[in-house]
C-alpha cells in the first residue's frame, strides 16, 4: 500500500515526541514492503526552534520526504495558527496528494501545517483517512491541557490561558467545528486509554475512536551498543525529555539532597534548562547531559537505577517509559495521565503522588536489588508483548483493512 504521513515536525526539524513515532512508523511500514511519503513543515520548526540544536537524522532508504518551506515562514505560521487553515501550504500539499493517489493518508500533529482545513482536503473516495492525537490539540489551543502554566486544565478558560502564554487567541476554535472536521476522517487513534477518555469527556466525537499504543522498533530493542563512557562508578537515577515546566523535572532535583551518594542524570534540552540549573546549584550529584543520541540514551537507561517520569500535565502516552523498559530499567512515575496506566499494565515500576512517596520509591529501588531487577524484567516482557513493532503493525494494518472494507460497503 501507499502511505502518506502528514505532520508538523519531523526528522532534523523536530523536537522529538510525535516526530519519533512518525519515524518509527515509517520505517516499520517500509520494512514490510509498503511505500511511504512524509509531508512536514520546515517553516514551523525554523520559526519555533530558538536555540534548540538540530537532531541527527538519516532517512531510511525508500522514504520520500517533502519539507514545506516558504519565503515568509513567520507570516504563514501566523496564518496557520490564527485560522486553523492551510494558507500557502494548500497548493503543495494538494499537489502531492493528487499526484500519488495514496491508499492511506495518516495525519499526526497538524497544528501548524494546515489544521482542520487539512482534514477536509478532497481525496480519492477509496483513500483511508486516519489521524493520531499525539497531543491534546483538538481540545486545547496550547495542546497540553496545562492551564496558566501551573496546573492541569479542569475548567477551561482558553482565551485567558492563551493570552497568559503570550499567544494570540484562536477564535476559530469550537467543538462543533472540530467535530465537523473530524467527520472527514475514517478513524481516530489515541496512544492511551486515558487520552481517548479525556478527548471523549471534553466533547470529541467520532464513530471510530480506537486505543493503539505506541511501540519501539525492533532495532531499538534488539541492537546492542558499545559502551560509550566506560564504567559508571556511582549509581544514578535518570530524567529524559524536553525541558519544559510541565515535565516536572524541577520537582525531582531538590529531592537529590536526600541522596548524596547517588547522582541524578538529566538528558535533554529546552527552555527550562537555565531554571533547572539554578535549582540544582549546590547539588554536586546532579548532572546535565544535554541532548543525547539514541545510542547514548540506551547506555544511560541500561545503567540507571530507575527512570523517573514526573510529568505534571497529561501526557498522551510516555515514550520514555518504553525506552527504559527496553533496557530492563524500572520506572518511577507520577500518578497523572496515562503514566500509571503503563505501570499497571507492565508491573514495571512504582507510582508516586507526593514528594515523600517519590523519596520512598527511590529508596526502595536503590536498596532492593531483587525488586529493581524484577520490575525491569516485567517492563521488558510487557514491551515485547504489548508495545512491540509486530504487535502494533498487526493491529494498525488490520484496522486499516477493516476501514477499507467499510468504505467499499
């Protein structure tokens, strides 16, 4: 089959997250003999990147990439944000779609590449159109359900919240318009049950809303990498991800004062980095490692006592949990969003609500080798059974085949 994956950020021009899933999916489809084209928006990355370092990325053989780039990237990004429409991107996107006549068009993060208008583009009546909700963009102008930069959104105040974030309000937003656009899709995918339930509870409606978890590609799980930094002389806990307030890294760093004999390694970068370094001032056991390659991350996971995932907002899944499990490393997650869902499914770690519970969980995994190894083993088994490439692709392709059948009849 011929697949077209459409997303805002991808490859070198991305910040991780949904772009990582799109990369994994494209490689998995190519390995199974399908044709894959990716359309993404380089303009969006160039406008938003700031001082974020570019990611190393080499596309796999056979992948066709179309990076949308215009003479006036800021102007076109403002248009996309303020109208929820395609603007200058309409013609090139429509041309690619018309030229190739894809069997499946799979939308991902479409916030700055065409928004709701993208979903309504005319395609062949036989083309299956699906979307994965990687974030909460369908119900939240900031995509994160993180209200006034301080708490999970329970009672929306979208205009106030958007202005507080120093962004212009999106007056085009309404549940009626969103659901009207989603009606052009044949199916809607959510990476976790929590994400699906949140969207439903906030008014998102579609007859085919399924839960399909993320996966790690086989090369991540099976390939072994050479040691990159020699023997680790001190045990350490690990934080991995983009450094923004809602990830909650700032809530873990002060806890390290209770563990002078253990280090905390923090991998990643982002706008909150200066604040995190300030919080860590005087704590010699906190190390900031910067952005790491996949090979370097695997080594970090392999030697860590545990990965800590302290997210304050509602993730839609928790990619780093799977990455830790691939190295048989247990996790300690905050009781929020889908994170406890992943721990309950895997029995691969501990859940905390308060700082005291976090400290207790860290002590347990540091001092109880048997418990730590058992959690790591459980997580690895869950990865192979629930979140493997084969499991994901079997369900994904079977669902698409079912949607194809429904379109015919």
